């Protein structure tokens, strides 16, 4: 197993370009199953999650060809209705093939995905939505058997106790674009990744209005055609790089940092006293070297346009080194604090109180062997390692590889002392942790 060794203390300098958004490309790949015509997707990030989604498309019967330069051609002339548990178990997000299968076929069989380390993650809203659209769903030995033969447009309210659902909105959208009649998705997720899916579906011939708002109106069409589409840049990767520049007191320009996708996050950078400059609608320069004093802040994660849950772990690494008391409250995944015990090992002072992390800034962190538990927690540990004194060894970085393309190569290019090594390269006293 690979590990990252980081020797902290180097200020990062230079330019970095973020890849295509993981959470946009997964539903976009799934959407190609809605047509028997070829679709070309560009800017697909080379991540384990995207490779895995491609494997699922092939399993469903699609021909998937690499065109080079992160572009893929997908042709789903025939689609088979069953997705095996073996595939869904490995990547929760594979549930987003459900809407595409329902939109394309009269029946589908998909396993219930189960929970994951960041929370329970039910799919009750997806199921409720499909039922509203006329599907009947039976649960048989962990498999959902969906009869979509009576699919039709309807009013669907997708709000749950944590707000709307990103993948749920994607699933209902993909079913609704082929459902005869009009569908209204009320309390739809507004995330840029959902907007991206809407735009690709429109390019494929779907009729959708209200894109980017919580009320989507879809007029079902009989057929969708192929299209060429470019995935939006990854706002979470962009935000992570901006924080890397800030925590190391560096000067980093992030290409593909779309300010319009990062409003709440940039507002918190500003409030925390991290200077940055928006050079163009998709280029932001962070001036960690110009930080005078960092200020403690409160963050509450919320559905878009609120502060994204996928950036809270990374921001907590910065706040761990910010004098004063900061509070992060999780309103999407109340238990998403798996990074905290590892930051404590590095000398942070953080207490968890219910859905909040109370962070008392310390003057310095010290390097330590730490364990990544999920994708964003891994990124938080890398951030902490970049700023810590001494050596940090981040283990289980397969989590990181799910969402960051060649992260350590990019950071090394910016001047970080970071290398990917084998687990067995760790100092013997750390082995076995
Ligand atoms: N929820 C329900 N019922 C449902 C669906 C969701 O109660 O039927 C709850 C969830 O348990 C959670 C909240 O609603 O508390 C939001 O869940 P949502 O469905 O929006 O999350 P998701 O679609 O499963 C996507 C991203 C996550 C990101 C969340 C929130 C993908 C593949 N994943 O998940 O990304 O955290 O939206 O923005 O798009 C990540 O990239 O690290 C990641 C976890």
C-alpha cells in the first residue's frame, strides 16, 4: 500500500491547474447510458472513481473508448438492466446509474448501496422520487427491482432532513428527461455538479428549465441523442489547493478555480484573513505570504450555495493553526470528523461537541504517522503535514486517489517536500500502526 511522506515547512509557490470535477463526471458518465448514440466527454479526471464508473458503464453494455487527453467516447447501443452488488459496494456513487437505467429501460436491478465512513447515507429520497415518477420498487435480498414501465412526469419534492440530495437530484433528473409529461423537482440540489448534468442533458436533447435553482422543470422527450461535453473544473480540488497556498504561507495561482462555484468558501477565506485575488472568472491567486494574522471563524456546512461539506476537513487543518477559537458545524454529515483524531496526534487542539468541532488554534503542528479515513479527511492530513514541523506519513492514501489526480506531484511541483512511497518504506517504529 502507498503512503505519502511529507516534510513540512516549505512555502508553496507557482501555478496549478485543477482537473475535471469528480462529482460532476460520475453522473455525466452515467447519463451517456440514456442514449444509443455516441457521447464524447472531455476533461474526465484520471481518478480511481472515474475509472471505476467506466468499468460500470462497460458492465452495463456500453463501449467506452479513450480518445486521449482525458476524453472518452461512450456508446451504449444496448444496455443491460442489472448492476451487481460487487460494483456498487466498491463505490457508493455508482448508485447514479439508477436514474439512467430507469430513463433508458423499462426495468432495472440495483443493489442498495449501504452506508460509508462519513455517515449513514440513505437513499430514501431517490426511492421516493422514482416512485412519484410511477416506478414500483421491490427490495429483494438487498437488490432494488425497479419496474419503470409506467414512468411518467410528476411533482417530486426532494428535501430531506439535511436539505436536498445531490445524487438523488441527478437520478430523478435522468429518469424524468425520458418520462412522458412534465416533472417538477422541488428542493432540487443546486450544486454546480448538478447544473453540469442538466447542461449535458440539454445538449443531448432534454428539455429542462430552472437550471441552478431549487425548482427544476423537465418536459420528458422520447429520445435523447449523443453530444460532446466538457466536465467543469473541480471546485473542491481548487479550494484544497488554495488552502495549501494559505497554510504554507505561499503564493499559488489556481487555474480552474471558478469563483462563481466557490462563493461561500472564498467568503470564509476572506473572513479568516487569507488574501486572494480573482484574476479571471476561473483563476484565483492566494497570497499566503501576505497573511498578517489569521482570524478564527465559524463555518456551517450547508447545501450549495452554502459552505461545502467537502471542504470543511481541509479548512479545519488551517483553523487548527489559527489563533483563537473557531467552530465548524456539519449540517450535511453530522459525524464527518474522522480527520480530527488524526489532527490531534499532530498536536491540534480540537473538541467534538455533537455536530460541531471546536478548534482552538495552536502555534504549530508536529509531523506524525496518521491514517486517512476518507477522501477529504486525507486531504486535510496532507494540508496539516505541509505546515507541520518534521515528517508526516499519511497512510491509506487510496482514499486520496479517489478524488485528487496526482496530488503529490502537483504539490511537489509547487515546492512541497512530498513523496509517494510504499508502506514498508516507513520508519520501522511506525510500521504496524
Ligand atoms: N440524504 C438522505 N436521503 C437521501 C439522500 C441523502 O437523507 O435519499 C442525506 C445524506 O445522508 C446527507 C445529505 O442528505 O446527510 C446530503 O446527501 P447527498 O445525497 O446530497 O450526497 P451524495 O449525493 O451522496 C454528493 C457528493 C459528496 C458530497 C455530497 C454533499 C458525489 C458522488 N458525492 O454525495 O461528495 O459530500 O454530495 O455535497 O457527488 C466527496 O466528494 O468527498 C463526497 C463525499
